């Protein structure tokens, strides 16, 4: 899943660099991407996470009638996620390194490395997990760009399909991830996460986008589908990530 916006309950200067990167739109030339390997492509995406300036990103996770406010920010090599649970704001960080990203729980100003067993833990009563927000799969090496097929077209757009396998299959909820990246403008329209049994566990898809004042794109709404473990063609839970109107702020 790169982002932008301005203001949040006494919080300032947040980063525009989060999900537009992978789950919204990346605005550099796809002609150059076609000549790169999947690893090169993911490396470029990681760099984009911390190179997009400083603005606030606000939105909410919606599950049925429940809404959980959240914010995203980037400062240097740290991406901070905050979400409201009850009357309190909770925070976790993703610290980006050259070879891996560490997930950190932050409480009382102190950061502690998150146990890998918590990666798949749902946030604030939703179906969205820490791993879903952290984009941990961007560090998975040895990925491939799949051959073009009928499946390469999403939302009426021709896409590259990048597939990456989890190098530590016992950690996290996904064994394999596939990303649909627009060949023309770099928008990542869809991300599928598969379990070790090869069945689809979750699908993230962009349902609407908005154009920012600098000409880049960011998602307005993203749908997350949780699939039935026995029949992965059936959706058993729906969550939506909905962003404030960035373009007009």
C-alpha cells in the first residue's frame, strides 16, 4: 500500500508516505518498473515510504456501524499508527531498516519490540491487524512478476502482478502475497494474502481514489474482505478504511 493531510487532535506534521505507496498510488514511471525484478520493485516501494514529505493522514476503519478513528504519520524512518480504542489513543510504530521493518508497541513514550505472535492480532474490535497496516511483505525477498494473463486486469486497468512469499512462513497470517500494480500510473489496486494452504485469506481492494494537489493519487476508500477458510470464494467479514478528503484540505 503514500499519503497526505493536515491535522489531528493536537498532533502536527505527519507524513504523507504510508499506504498510497502500496494500496493507493505510486507515481513513478512504470516503463522503468518493467525492466526491474520484483525485488527491485519492492525496494523502490520501501524507499517511497519515507520520501513523500510531511502532512497528516486521518481516517477511520469501519466495520458495520462501528468506526475506529486512526491517523498515520512518517518521520524519518519511522511510521507511526494511532487508533482510538474507547476513550484512549493507542499507538504502534513501524521502524524501517535496510533489510527489515520492526513493529514497535508505544506506551507512555516508551517503544517495545512487538512479539511476532501479535502481528495477526485484530485492532480495536475490527478485522484489521497490525500486520495489515505495517506492509511487512514489502521486505519479502525472491518475489516474481507473474506473466500477463486474464487475471492481470483489475478495475478495467492492465496491471503487473507481483507475487512474494513469506520467508518465515510461521510468522504472520500470510504465506504468500500478490499485488496488482497499474502498468500506466503505478496505482496498487489490489493486494491478496494467502495462507499456507494456498487459500485466499484476505483481499484489500481500492474502491475509490482522490487526486492530491501535487498530482499524486491516494485512496479514498479501501475494502478489506476476510474469506471463509473452508471456501475462499465466500467473504465472511468486511471492513473499510476510509480517508478524510485530503485533496480539498
